[in-house]
């Protein structure tokens, strides 16, 4: 889930998080935020996040305006 610190809302954060947890297999996947900072105001660059490996998008219970 993207409710981390920092929020998984950019390809840079996703890439760093993926690298930190790399195990050499595909047994885990990251969900990225729908909105920047999970604030529900401005959408993330979902195509870029998907290209970096985001499996899905969610703001984890935070409404998106």
C-alpha cells in the first residue's frame, strides 16, 4: 500500500522502495498512490508508475476529489 513515508507517489520513490526490497523474485508487488501525497487533489503520473512496476493504484481509504 502507498501509505508509507514517503508516500509511493512517484517513479523515484517506487524505484527506491523496490530496490530496497529486491529479492531476485517476483513474489511481491507495490501499490502506488492515485494522488500525490495521498491528498486526493492531484493525480500521480500513473503511466510512469506502472512502467516502474506499480501493480495497482489506491489512496488506501483516503477520498479522491
